[in-house]
C-alpha cells in the first residue's frame, strides 16, 4: 500500500508530526507551501482574517497528488477555528474522491472541537475520513510520538518493521 503524508506548516509543529508519521511508516512527505512566505505579526493577523473568511492563497503544488496514493495523511494547523488557506486551496485543487484519509490537526487549544470542522470539510470533498487526531502545541516530542502511534497503529498500513 502506498501512503502519502500531505501537510502545511507555518511554524514547524505540523511538520514535526508529519515527520514522525513518515518516519514510522513507509510514507512519502509532501509539503504544501505558500508562494509567499509568511513573516511576523501582520501575517499572523492576515492569516486569521483569511482563514475566517475562507480565502484561498497561491500555493506551490507538491509534485505528488492524493490520487497517487492508496491512503493519505493530511496534516494541518487550525487558524481561527477554520481551515488554513493553503490547505483549503490544496484540497480544492485536488481529487479526494473516496480517498482513505487520516487527518492530524495541530492547534494551541486542547480540545476536539475543531476536528468536526476539518472532517466535514474533507468529507465535503468526498474524502473517506478513516481517522483523526488533534495534537496540542504543548505536547513533547515523546508525547506526540506516543499519541500518533497509538492512534494509527490500528490502521492497516505498511509499517517499516513489516518490510
Ligand atoms: C493565524 C493563526 C491562527 C490560529 N488560530 C488558532 C485557533 O483558532 N485555535 C487554536 O487552537 N490554535 C490556533 N492557532 C495556533 C496553531 O494552530 C498552532 O500553533 C499550530 O500547532 C501551528 O502549527 P504549525 O507550527 O505547523 O504552523 C493559530 C495560529 C495562527 C498562526
């Protein structure tokens, strides 16, 4: 089974989780980047505004697409309780029909409340959401690893030790 990890990360948290997943599983990392890098406070507030109003942004498309994989992990931060513009743009530009998708959500809040929003958004794009996990900014690297592996260990995907 071919597994891909797609993610967007501004400050590195989601990227770290994506790396843990890709490191443990036979999974390719695909980073979604904005064409114009964000810097500083102004871009923070612009990000809140864009997420709140559902704006799209110019992104650099990764060379792989969700349809290149049998199963996909999608990693995203939460901005203003909504979709991050780069992820919204990427999802709208790609085909998710029936794609088994595991969502990991990085956020500063310690609650499940944003998960529904993102799951519904993905289901609205016909993804088959097979699982989800939120990870709080305060989690240590060890905690992240433990929580990720516990949650996804039941998924039938190729682990490195099964090679
Ligand atoms: C513009 C902006 C808005 C955010 N809004 C929220 C929010 O509504 N709720 C929340 O829990 N965290 C919010 N955060 C925090 C991020 O979701 C969190 O720090 C996440 O781990 C960042 O991921 P990254 O390091 O991969 O970019 C926001 C961060 C930014 C930059």
